[in-house]
C-alpha cells in the first residue's frame, strides 16, 4: 500500500479509534523488549498498515467474544 492509501485508511477511523490505535502503539512500544523507538507516523506504510490491521483484529475479537457472552 502507498502512503496516501494508509493515510486514507487511518483517516477513515473515528477520532476515538485513532486515539485508541496510537495509545495501543505507544503501549506496545513501551512494553516491548526490543522497542523500535519510532512514533506510529514514522513507520513506513507497510508497518502502519500491519499495525492498523493487528489493532482492528484485536478489537473485533473482543467485540465478538463479548457478544457471545450475552
């Protein structure tokens, strides 16, 4: 994916979702045994895309699990 496509994907998230994504990235970076010492916006487009997909996967998994409980 190109940088403009990633920016569009990121921009399509709601403000709270973008905040959650950045907070998750910061927490991951802080707790990593091998931090990359970059901010999310400093990652290359592929890295940004992978992190967005990873974060969305986790959110969807939690929502599905919560739905099954009710």
